[in-house]
C-alpha cells in the first residue's frame, strides 16, 4: 500500500526529485506507522534529515515543492489514471507542477526536461 504511493505513475528519468516522488498528507497514526515517509520528496531532497524532522522540513521548504496529495486515496486515483494511460502511452506520467516560487535545482536540468517534452 505504501511503497507505490512514493513514486507510482510519476516521471522516471528526471533529476529533480520534486517531479518523481510525492508528498502525501496523512493522519498522525499513518505518519507514525510510515515513519514520515509520506514526506517523500523531502526525504529524497535531503536524505540525511532524520524521519522525525521531515514534517518540520516540509514546512520550511513547501514553497518550493509541488502541491502535496491530500490523502492516500487521492494518490491512488492519480496513480491509477497514470498507470492505465501508460498501457497505451508508455511515456506518460502524472505531472507534478512546481509553484511559481520554486527554484530549479539547476536550470540546465529543467531545460533538458522541457526540451525533451517538445515544449
């Protein structure tokens, strides 16, 4: 149940973790059972941050992240739609839009991603 929500249906060959992993809001019990790995974007961006500090890290950097999924259920809807579409179009992925305030990791990486999309 939890392993798929981290990356399922998202972009695979991108350098920016904000585009290939998810942050999902969960209740306290689920977060505790999951060791705060629902803050998975944050975990990938800052892997040395201990699990108990991930919620605080999220609050500090959320202006630079895509909107979190509102629930596990919302992730499964997003992921199922993407996976079903991938049956016909293997290049499809659920897109995570970065906010206007987001700063790219490196401009060149984002330029490559945009160029490869034909935008």
